[in-house]
C-alpha cells in the first residue's frame, strides 16, 4: 500500500515539476518569444533587473541564499508567474 501511495505522489509531482521548468527561459529565448507575441515573455522582459537587486529582493521575500542564487542567475527569465521578471546579463 505504501508503494502505491508513493507512486501516486510521484506521478502527481512530476507534471508539476515539468510545468515549473517551462516557466523559466533564457533572456534570448524570452526576447524571441516576445517578438512572436508571447505576453508572458513580454511581461518578464518589462521587469528586467540586475543581479544584485534580484538577490536583495529575493532575500527580502524570505528565501534562502541558495534559492536566490539559483533564481537570480544572469540571463534567466521567469515567465508566467505572479511576478514575472528577467535578470540582465
């Protein structure tokens, strides 16, 4: 029974992880998507910030340093979320 529950949990988590991965793209990819009319990419590009500001704002929201370092990589865009943004290179 425990294996069945574990399998169900994994099956429900994997699609969520795949969707989350689709919400990040490179700055170049976001620019290309925006050029093709992607509103989410355009919104992220409109809020392009520098690395230091991103790290500070992330920390102010209560995230740990490892999470912020990953989320604030230069050239990375987070699209489609509540607060879409890009980090300049």
